[in-house]
């Protein structure tokens, strides 16, 4: 059982900034995310795009914003359960909660912060017979550890950035990479498209277009796929098949937690972004209230106020004094200390 003060569901920008704000109040956080890496929409949908409306950053790449948020929160030693979806919640008699993921990992916390954005990102699966049988048996919708593919025959399907980037990366890891796409044109960053073309010319990537995977083969695990092009079908030997057709967000199981939902978002009050269940907050893109804006900076604001409310709930009656970080400095949970130089009291003679 993982125990923490604030359990954050969703490691997007809002969830990551919550770690910092909670840390200032000496509250420890643990994050769950369905994706294998933190960053939410920023790292999954547009890591290489510049954002222009983050206060203090005239321009910052979404991927760099994620790295900075991780760096900012590191001193508060957050825990992560990645690649798992928060599935069920149970309220205990002492008002705390147990959240269990689809893989059975249990988390216990007195405060839940749902920072689930548009919902958990679920892979778009191709319509292929028996596809479930091969999931985790040579078929994966995410690449968690590229080493799994070392010296293997890999077939990737898809025509976007993920399919291109992973084909390029695995060209140096796998023994053979075949990229199958239903159109001749790929939709991705220009440099990735050009790099794939170069790798094709030196036989590092085999590209089959316009084509589709029409059948999966293998007794208990993937042993090959059928690829159909212009009505002709060929068998391609494969140890691993990776369909990368993008992700679709779904509010998913959180929608059944007894929370008040409006238009696929969780209703909160604007005092502290608490839901209709005391102790459960909803912040960032996942919540709704009058005047709501789905912007990163709004998520940061909501996370800050939510942490103050969580602190008061956990420390009833304790007086809280807001301190500027410039004045108080920061005491990391890792023993680190950041502080601005103290004023020097010295006579000037
Ligand atoms: C192309 C594009 C460009 C954008 N440009 C800007 C911009 O310029 N400026 C700006 O301010 N905003 C921009 N946005 C919006 C911005 O990305 C979002 O407002 C922001 O990502 C919201 O952050 P979040 O942390 O609330 O949610 P998200 O980033 O959506 O993260 C939520 C995370 O929660 C996880 N999750 C959800 N449910 C579960 C569950 N049950 N179990 C486990 N994990 C779960 C998801 O997997 C996801 O990783 C843009 C969005 C897009 C798509």
C-alpha cells in the first residue's frame, strides 16, 4: 500500500505543480498517471510546440515546461505510479481514501486531488480479430522500455509523430523495423519525415504504404502480421507489433466515483476547488465552474488554492501564515535548503 498526504490523479502540468505547492506546506504527494511518462497533454500531444502564455516565459516548449515542473518538484520527492489508471475509490471511516489502479496498485491518502485533464488517455485500437489475446504478448500500444525491442523484428503501424519517432529510434535497436501506414503521406514533424526517408534508403526501415494490418498471427504471442496493400496480402514475420494510432481521452472510471459531473467535467466550488465529496478536489482541465478556462496557468492557480485548503483540512485549528519563498526559502524533503541571502547587519563606519 502506497501512503501519502495528497494523492494526485494525473501527472499533467497541474498535477506536477501541485507537488511543489504541497511541498511548501510540508505535504507529500504521490501521482498516478495512465501514461508511461509525466506531462499530460504537454508531453503526449505537443512536446515540441512552443507555448506563449506561461507567465514569466515569453516562449517555452511544452516538453521543456514538463521538465522544469519535474525539476521544481524534485526536492519534495514525489512518488509516481505510471502506466496505470486510477480505477476505484473507497472511503474509509477515518475520512481517508484508498484508490486502486487497473493493475491492482493501492494508494492510501487523506486527500485526493483529481488532475485528470481531459481524462485518462486510452490508445485507439485497430479493429483486428483477437487483438486482446496479444496485448502484452508481443503487442503494445505504448513503448515503456525500448530495450524490450533489442534485436527483435518489430512492425509499427501509424502515420503520425509517434509512429515516425519510434521507427527512427528503434531502427538502431531492433533487428528489423517495418512501418505500415494506410496513406503514402505521413503527418509529422518535417525533420522526422525526412529522417525516416533517409533510413528507408539505407534499408534501416522497411516502409509499406498505402497499406493496412489486416490480421495478427501467433499461437500465444505475436509471430507475424498480415499486411494488405492494393488488395494483395503478404505475411510479415514479427516478434513485436506496435499500433500507434493516437490516444483518445476518456473521463473513464472517475465518472463513477459519485462526483457531480457536468459536460464530462467535475463540478467544483471556486473557493478551493473541492468536489461534492469532502476531501476530494478536482483541478486543471478536469473541473468545471462558471467562467472556467482550460489553460495551464489556471490549473496552477487552482492547485495553489487547493493545497491551502488541503492543509487546513489536515491541520484543523492550526494557524497558517502565508510566507513568500523569497523570505522563507525552501526546505526540500531530500534535506536540501534553498534561501536567498540574509540581510547583513553591520555598521558602516
Ligand atoms: C495542441 C494543444 C495546444 C495547447 N496549447 C496551450 C497553450 O498554448 N497554453 C495553455 O495554457 N494551454 C494549452 N493547451 C491546453 C493545456 O495543454 C491543458 O490546459 C493542460 O494540459 C491541462 O493540464 P492538466 O494537468 O489539468 O491535464 P492534462 O495535461 O490533460 O493531464 C491529465 C493527466 O491525467 C491522466 N489521467 C486522467 N485520468 C486518469 C486516471 N483515471 N488514472 C490515471 N491517470 C489519469 C492523463 O493520462 C493525463 O496524463 C493546449 C492543448 C493542446 C492539445
